[in-house]
C-alpha cells in the first residue's frame, strides 16, 4: 500500500473507492448544512473543515445550505453570523442555499408519496402516536388512520396546507413499518402544522417539513455526492436512504445522482459546552455578555478572544477524522494558538501590576529612544523605538526584598537586565505606612555586556498609556461540565473566568487597531477588543505563554472555599429536584406526599431541556426517576409534545420493579 493511500482518512477512502468504481470526479459535490438556530461553535469547525477540506482536495464545489425547517427557533441573525464565521475561517462556498428553497418541491413529492400509498395523514394526538410507537424491544402498532383512502389523505393534506386546521390536529406520516427494529422507521412524521413566521418565506406556509424528510431530499436536489454528518445521525441513515430511494423514483431523469450518507465522530472538547441550547441559556441568563463573549466556544467568541483561522484549522487537522467519539483536551487548542501567535504576533511590553522603579543615577531630564525587536521569529517584522526614562514600572511580582538563589528577578542587592535597555541594581525601597513597598530605588549600569540571569519587561511611566485588560480563563472548572446528570452544568462555572485590570503599555500600542494581536512579553498573548475607543484601548487575553491550568486543576467541589462572607447562591430548580429525588423512596408516606408537592411546585420552573438529561438516570436511582416522571407529567399537561426520548423513558418506567415509578408512569 502506498504512503498516499495510508495517509487518507476513512472518508477519503470511501470517496477514492467510489471514484475507482466509476463515479466521475466532476460529480463530487459536498455541503455544510447548519440549522440557523444559534451561533457556530468550535465543534462545528470539524464538520466545516471536513466538507470544505474535501472540496479543496478534490476541486469540488461545496454548498452552504441552511436547514431552516423550524421557524420557531431560527433567525436571520444566526444566518448572518454563520456566514461571517465561515468566511472568517477562509472558506468559500459555491452556493448559498436554504432548505426553504425546496418547500414546494418537497410538498409535490409528498403528494406523490400519498398517491402511491407511501404516506398518510394521521389525526391522533401526539400522546396516542407515541404510545403506539412501541419501544426499542417492543414493536409498534398501526395507527387507526393508517389505511385512510388516498383521496381522503390528499384532501386532508391539501387542507392542512391551506390552514384549515389548528396545530396538533393532523400530521403527515410516511407509511413504512411499525415493527421495524429501528424506531425511526416506524411511520415517521413528514409534516406538522405550525403557525409561525419564517425568516425567509414569511407566512406562506403553515405546514413545515420535518428534518429527516427535508435533509436528505435537499442533498438529492443539490446532487450532493457524499452527505457527511456526525455519528448521532447514524441511526437515521436507514430512513435517509428510504426517503432518498422513493424520491429517486420520481426524479431520476433530472436528478440522476442519489447521495450517500456517511458519519464521523463529532468534536468534543474538555471544559467546554457544545450544546447550542445550553450556550443560548448562558446568553439568555446573562452569565456571559453574548454569543461572542471571549469565554464562549463559539467561533465568534474565539475570534474575539484572539484566535486565528490558521490556529483553528491546525487544531482540526491534529484532531483528525475518526469513527469513534472521544474528548479532546482543550489544552491542544490552546497549544495551537500559542504556536501560531508565536510566529506572527509582535512582542511589546506591558505591565499589569505596576511597581514604581526610580533609577537614581539616571539624569532626571534625560530620555532615550531604545531599539526593540518586534518578533525574533519573523525577520521581516523589523524594529521599533521604545522610550526610556528615569522612572519606570515593572511587575510587582518581579521584585522581592529578600529571596533565595532560585529567584532570578529583582531583589535588594541584586541585578537584572531590563529588556532592550540597561542592567539595574536594587539598592533600597520606599514603603507606605502599612509597610507595603511603593517604590524601588535602583542604579543602572551602561555596561550591558555583563551576564545576569534575569530579564524584566518594563514601561516608562511618563510615556505609558493605560488600557483596560480583560484576562479570560476557562468558563468551566469541570472537565465535562454537562456530563454530571445529578448537577446542573451552571454549577461548574468558573467564578474567576474574567478579571479586569488596568494595564500600563508602551506607547507604540496607541496605534493598535481592533483585532491586532500582540505578545505582552512574559505575560501572554492579547488582542485589541471591539469595545476599544480612540482614547481607551481594551485588550483581551487570548492565552498565556504556557499551560498553567494543569498545575491548578481546581476541585469543582471546593471552588467556594476560602471565600468568607460570600452570600450563598440560589440553587436551580433542577438541582433541587435532584436533591428531593435522591431521598424520595426512603421517605415515609406522609413525607413523600410533602416532597411530591414540592416537586410539583418546582415543575413550574423546569424546562424540558433541563429535564431530558435525567431520562438516562441509573435504574437503581428510582427516586430521581420518579421525581423526573412527576415533572414530565406536568410538562405534558401544559402542552409539551411527546417524542422518542419521552416514549422510551415512560416505556422503561412501566417495566420497572419500583411500583411508585410504575404508578407515576401509568398516569401519563
């Protein structure tokens, strides 16, 4: 086997095999199909890199298609942000397309399927349909409306489209097999009635196609050769192929290429949330400043943090394309931005915790412009002039009155080199009434050839400019913040993820523009933020010069220790629910009734999105599952529609040994 073949990832192997079996290279076509219901995050960059990377490798077009089938959650703001992020990464799409472009075509195909007896209108409630769907181990049962006449189905579907019925009264379902072991094949819904304004089609439609019906058919219309998606869509492949094969019968003359779905492992990153729903919660609850907050894993947030397209592409390349899910350490992403900025960012001097140094033997009225190299990694970066004067700032932590031999910075009686300047010796200090050092008095030596171990950065007090410095750290203190089913991910927020300081910078930075990146020598990499004004620069810390997180590894359970007089934070409703659930089955009858009343009260504050992760609670934790079932029952009463996850959770509960759980599930 040649080295070229060995180096191919498994998707490229599939493509090469298809080409060898007769697929023409000019028929290769790929797409990136985001839903415009949020901003893109670092996890999406893998899918972006794969699709656009294949386009570049094979010289094939790549479409940007927005799967906009849910107008209740989609907005033009998200469309604009997605386009902006992909363009910033440096990728160019062939066509900008929307699934809504195909609503008429999808409707026409659905009518054909009704006429061929492959689809029918079901008029049951969502609860009834869910009950009939069965479980992963039990087959489903047919709808009483499954054998409606073609004429009646056509009439009802046309009237659904005309807006004659309320939401929830009818759906169009594919007629496949209610006993199929893959539950997605048990007569899936193709259309539902939804009176919502669409960001592109306005109020033209009041029925909207479901994702599984829309996605594959959009691929087919665009003649996508390889439909690439993440592993959670692998169970959908059978349905994808079923829909594809049916519409292929209707349009094979004009659309000769049926697409092929293949799946890859999505990108999971430690200390990071990848759910758009949970990221939206951070935004809506004001826990971050917005989708582009530099602590967010969104592409917009990373860009504002100072990350470069090249660093993100290098990161994706290092991660590679895999078939198995795994968690990538966020330190690899940080390594990639350090590696990139080390080559490209100019070095400057800034002091964030200033300590005044007076060079007593330097003439009071004397000033110099000293030459400083911009970037030793880039010969073309050149040099700049830095003003030097009698009074300068150094970092407070760079001086100690007394220190051992391993302290190579400034101490009384010791010498250090000032970067790009002279060697100074500390002779005395000036303290305030509290004994805190306010000034260090030094003398300088013009003989810079002497060997000294320490080198400090500094700025001239007279010429220093002030700037707001935002030091960002990881947003979460837990390696897998949404991996603990017993605790709300909000509880793992890092209270020290943002520190705001005043920095004193060399004057060359007064000419910096928004988006310019620099290495503050010995401190880290920083970028000029969009909040900057003409008279007040704002810098965001991108990353430190080395990985200091591994040394800290804070214990999430102890992040509030050593913080006296801190007011207790109000626990979330979902957290209180879990607490009640843990002891529910051990309570006497009277206290159980009291706990149930508390759970019912908490249900008013709990959303389905918060509750759904508890469906996977271990079998032995019956109390938590009972509490979850009680809340679910309330949400269903308020109009929550059932889905496969709900059906499966209820079905498992009905088979449980705990009779309290069975009783609660039976009432739904």
